[in-house]
């Protein structure tokens, strides 16, 4: 593949082989385990929420459910850009550190494809020093 793929790490801190949905942020390609993906939607109106971290773009109403949306470019300290017709929100199920599962959206430049990836091909995700909450 030639490009580094970020991975969603399981609870033991190891990357798992399997099917991953790949997406792009700028020139980098990342992946998330397909089993964590609930759905992929086109960019829609996002309502800003006061007093949230800078990387939280806001919330969307998805069939009556309020879903927070994280802008990965900001979370990864990348240059932001205007949304394009290819910009998508990937709705995922995420395990919270304090327990429980929450659905959230991640804003990405474009969705690429689903790939079958082996553990040896997966690079660990960057360390951020904080959680997404």
C-alpha cells in the first residue's frame, strides 16, 4: 500500500487483522475496523456546541439521535480545510474509557475502500496524550 494506515487498537493495545474501512485526511490514509462502523453519511448540517473541545465540530441529528462529530484534522493537529462534496461523516461505535459504548461521528476528507489487512501491515496510531472525550 505504501501509505501508513492508522489503526483502531483493541482493548489490549494490539492491532487486529481483519477488514478495515480506509479513509483519507490530507495525503494520509487511515483505517478503522469495519465492525466499529455503523454507517457512512454525506456531510450535513452540524450544530456547534458551546464549551466543547476545539476538535469537536458539533452534533448532528441522525434519525432522532444526537451524534457528536469529531473533526479528525483538528484532533491530529492538521491544517483544516473547507468541506467538499467528498467530505463524509463515519458514524462509529466507540468504547468509552469509563465503560459503555457511544456512537460518534468522525469527519474525514473522503472514504476510500474496505481492505483486508494483516496485523503486520498495521502501524500503531499516533499518541495524543489524551482521549477523545
